[in-house]
């Protein structure tokens, strides 16, 4: 009977030890816990230009090393299509937003349609405003960064919405017409 009790006790102790966390060796250091990466964000407040009443916001979120999600909430456009571009200067001081300069084009290539042949880094898309003049749009843009190398960095660039659609052919502007909204991309405060 005594041997039987000792077997049960040994069995129970074995189970407790098996379920206990392993003891650290004295020279084993704690491994650092990796903190979640800080997600870079930027924004632009869109203000009217050329006598329009267009307003809104553009937000930017770095998704990976070379992809940024751009999201727009815009009001006051005329219904229909409007070209959206990033321009080289973060300056919306001119009444017609001409102070934003031309399309952002660090590669010195022809204007075109994003994803098809050559296109400026600042060529984005034609937005479609609804019957009330509103746009709610989001897209992941490859080749952009928030900070980083000047050839991909969108900070301090101008976000321009044009009065017309981009034909993706006419050099260097896409025949998109006047600038009806302008915003400057700045790093968002944490």
C-alpha cells in the first residue's frame, strides 16, 4: 500500500512539473518584446480654389515600405468626373492654386494613366462626384511613402482636384482644366 501511495504522489508531482512553466537558466536574458510598428499618417485639408466651393480632407496611411492608402472626403464639386493629382509644391497660396506647380514628376516621365505605361508619380485617378457634388474615395497607391526618399515622399506636395477629367494623354496636364481644390500634405500629429 505504501508503494502504491508513493507511486500516486510521484505521478501527481510529475504532472505538476509538466504543467509548470520552464525555469529560466540563470544566464538566459529576457528577450525584448517587439512593439507594434508605428503607422505613419499624413493629411491635407482641401480648400477651394478658382472661385469654387470645394472643401474636404485627404488622409494618407503608410501600409508598407512603398504603399500609401489615400482617402478623400470631398464636398462641393460639380457632379461628374474630376482629375486628382499630386503637384510638386506644397503651396496653395495662389487663388487659382497655380502656386502648387506642375504634377509631381520626380522620374521625369510623360503624363499618363497610373498603372498603364508611363505616368507621373503624382498622377492618381479621375474622381466621380455624385449628384450632390460629394466624393468618398480610397485607394492604395504603390510607389509612395510618408517621409523617406525624395523620389517617393508625398509630404509637402500639393493635392489638386481639377475642374475636368484627365484624358491621360495630353502632355503634361491631361487637359484637366482649372484647379478647384488644393491641399498641402503634412505629417499628422500623433
